[in-house]
């Protein structure tokens, strides 16, 4: 690994993945919607970290971030960790919430794969890792837009892997279970919901950002050189059982 772009890199799993990749000697560029947050995160990481502010559903912003990450012609890792989601009954959902979720989780992933992939193809290939979710393969009542966006992301990953493999570019996804982050704060704050999640995990504990970052690191590195088109569940075995009951009280 030489240089990595990490969207959603200002906090949570994206920032932890950056820390893991830095320890492997990989320069990182963090992309995030908040300039203040992403700049502060990069400064904390040290001189091997750069930053680029913008939203992943803005193609110009994605292009700029790729240019920053590939300034030395060494971009060979892209981690697609930007994500969002809202909750509520499907029949009361707004078009605005639906569009915002799809724009970040699916369109943003497409744009990042497109521009990072173009850069990687110019100098021998690389590895693209998207962040999916247990919600992409198990129903989560009252989280329909998020579930649909992650299911679509996994098909995007598989199609991209099929198309880009001949260019030396591998495309995979990590599929986390419930991990405490800013995005999952509402779920983690509910003890009944957490208990229900845990009841469906053979390895009965919540995940950590390190659990997910370690899987990202594996898919970014040479150890996974013959792995592409895979959606790797890192969820304590939750994918073996049912989705959560988000209406428990």
C-alpha cells in the first residue's frame, strides 16, 4: 500500500481505518463533509495525512479528493466509509430522506469508485473497499432506505469487481454489524434494541471500530491479493440469524 483515500474519514470507522493504514506505512487522505472535522482529524494523524472537504455525492468534490490523494501518482487504496441513514415507518417516509440516503450511500460510492478507479488504472491497479452493513442483507424494520442503499452498494461492489479486475483493481466490501459510532448512536442508546441485536449474534458482543478497520486493512493489503467481489461480514455472526426488532420497548 502506498496512498489511500478514505471517504467519511473524519470520524468513526473511516478514521480508525486511516489509523490502521498509517501504521502500515500508507499515506492517507481523509475526505469528509465538514471541513473543520476532517482537517482536525488529518492534523491529529500527522504529516502523512492529507484532507479534502466535500460531499461524496458531489462529483467535483470527489474528483478533487482523488487528485489530493493521488498527487504523487501513488493512490492504490480507496475506502468508501461515508454513510448516512434515517429511521421511520416506510409509509411515512419522505422523498427528501430517501434521496439523501441514496445520494450518500450509493451515488457517492459510485462516484468514488469511478474516480479512484480511473487513477488506479493509470498505475497498475489497487484495492477499493466499501463499507456495507448487516442491514444490506437482513431486514431492519423502519430503516428501509438505509437497507436498500446498502443492498444496492453490495451489487455495485460485485459488478465493479467484475469489470475492474482485468485492470488490476480489486473491489470488496466489509459488512459490519452493530458498532457504536455517531451514525448508530440512536440504536446503541436503546438498551432493549441492543439486547435484541446481541440475542442474534453467536459472538455476543457489539463490534468495535478496530474490528472493522482490521478487516478493511486485510482487504487493502497484499494478503488479500486473490480476493475480489466479496462482501465480508464482520458482525459476530449476526448474518446467520434475523434482523433486529427496532420496535422493541
